[in-house]
């Protein structure tokens, strides 16, 4: 599900076709889907999206050996697709926070510039008659 969410968010290139969660490393659901589709619209390519671990390596090898169709693998950046999704969401939150900070700072600096312009546009203040020539009062 995390893989498909990443695809929908545009972080993974979209692909037409079926999506099937094996619920671990069991092949039963995949075998059933391929057999069922054989007479309707045959499946020509299988992209295996497993965890980045030994079990993921083994299930990819098993699927590659058992299927007579083209098989490729998509590997997550993190240990699994959910961790990858969480990393991307955290990066997006950080970028949003930084963007808000920059926007607020720019807004604040704009207000300061307006105050400076307003102060510069005001008439000069009359000199203090109590100041001496050396600037001391």
C-alpha cells in the first residue's frame, strides 16, 4: 500500500496494470491472479516490490524462477516501502516548514522596509536647541 501511495503522489513512475499485495512472502495470491488472467488479459510483466532485506531477496528470486513472464524488482530507499513513504513525508514537512519560515521572514522584512521608507519620508525633526556643538546636551 505504501508503494502505491508513493506512486499516486508522483514519487514513483506510474505504470498501468494490476497491483497485488502478497501479505508477506506467500506466492498463492500471485499464482492465482496470473492463472485467472491467463484467459482474459494475460499478464506480461511483474514488478516485485519487496522489503530491502533477505526475505525480500528470496521472494524476488522465487518469483523470478517460477514465473514464465518478465519479472523486475523495485527496491525501497528505506528498509521497506512504509519507511520510504515516511521519510518522504518528513522531508515534505521540513520543506513546508522552511517555506513558511522564509515567507514569514520575507513578510517581516517587508514590514521593516515600509517603516524605514515611512520614517525617511517624514519631515526632518528640528534640531535640539539644548545640544551643544559637540553633540552633548
